[in-house]
C-alpha cells in the first residue's frame, strides 16, 4: 500500500533506544588473578596440612625413641648392678674355693713333710709357713748334700709343682759344729681328682686267706 504525505513535512523517524555496550575485556585479568589466588591458597593449605602431618609423626617418633632410650638406660643400670653383684659373688666363691683347697690335704701334706724330714739325715726344720698354695720352709742341716737330698725328696713326693732353694749358707753363730741354714719355697700341687671306677669294670678277685696251721 502506498502512502502520500499531503502536508509536505518530513515525517520524523522513530528514535531508537540506545543500547549499553558491555566491556568484558577489562574483567578478565581480575578473574585470572582471583583464580590464581584461590589455587595458591589451596596449594598452601595442602602443603601446610602435609607438613603438619609429617611434623606430628616425627614428634611421635621422637617421643617413642625417648621412651625407648629411658627404658634402655634403666636396663643398662640393672645390668651394671647385676655385674657388680656377680663380681662380688664370684669373689666370695673364689675365696671359698681357695680356703677349701688350702684345707684339703693339709694333714697329709704335714705328714709327708715330716716323714721326708725324718728320712733325711742331719736335717731339721725350724719354721714352716703356708700362704695359699705356697709353702716356705726354713731349717738347718749338717751338710749341703742333706739339703739337696731333701729337695729331691720333695720333688718326687708329687705334692709340689716346683721346689726352689732361696738361700743356703753356713751358720756362723755355732762355730763348734758346722751347720748350714737354708730357706726353701715350694708350690703345692692341686689335689688330683679321684677317678671313679666304671660300673662295668670287673671286680678284682679277693685274695684267699690261707688257713692258719694248728700247732
């Protein structure tokens, strides 16, 4: 349809409402900054949580090790106390064993020395001292040969491991009779254990006694 303007005026055009343009280019950097800050906070939080957990575990291990150290120190003190007590008890046992060894065979030893002296001519003892397993004998003799024979008899007796003469000199106090004074030390041999006879060993035959003849 054709319209004709009879007034001769130009019909004004309908005005359009202005539209607002949104500038999104300026907000993008702030969005990236906020996102980066959020990621950084999350990373720091994760690291803090991890480090705090590790620190807690290490503190727990330290406390456990300290408790073990305290327990080991107490055990060490107990062991040291036991060692000291063991040393004291061992010393007592050694003393008792030494006294037992000194007492064992004492009378037999004295009898052996007395018999040896009585069988040696021109020799007598003036003093005899025993200290542990050591025996010291002082005496006099009419000759050096008598002293040598006495030493030989002691060595052959089996009661001594070692016999030594410390001093032998002529007695100048008694000029009327020639005498020699001597000093001898001997190491007592430990007593030999008695060997038990085996159970299956044959019994030695009894010696038959010959009946006495009637007169």
